[in-house]
C-alpha cells in the first residue's frame, strides 16, 4: 500500500520480478558457458585424434611395405602407459589397388570410456622409384 504523502519507490512485486529476471539471465549464462566447455573438450579430442591419424598415415606412407595393424597411444603419439591422461586406439589397414599402390586407412578412437569421437583418415601409397 502506498503512502498518501507522495513518497516514491519500488513495490515488493516489482522487486521480485526484477530478481526473477536477473536469476533467469544468470542461469542462461551459466548454461551457455557449460555448453561451450563441453564443445571445447570435444573439439580438443577430435583435433588430437586427427593429428595422431595423420602422423600414422605419414609413417605408413614412408614405409617400403605398409601392413595392417593397431596400437594404443597417448595424446603425444607415444605408446600408452598406465596412468596416461588421454589414450587413443589406432587401427590401420592397407587395401592393395595394384602391385605398386595401396589405399591406407587409419582410424583413431578414444580408449573405451574416454570422451570424443572416432576419426577416420585415408590416403594413397605408391612404390617409390
């Protein structure tokens, strides 16, 4: 109830509405930052997996006779040790096209239970003259 003396100010309902609006805005910003963090971690994992796949593809291309195989590595490409923070499983295959050329495919996936997506990279291999 307003005083008849002409004093001005905010009513209780106006203050509650302002608080509710502020709380909604702050919760939205919190949700946005959490989503951005999740997307950042996913992007980091895909980038690491892509770099590992490209490194293995180049290693296979420089080989005189590449063969199928698999290994488990950490994010730096070194053999995985117990306690490594991020581990990836790499699998590669060699599909002969002719006696002098093959198609190389490298698949890198985060170790079971790890966050991230599988990355697949393919390239060609030919016998060097």
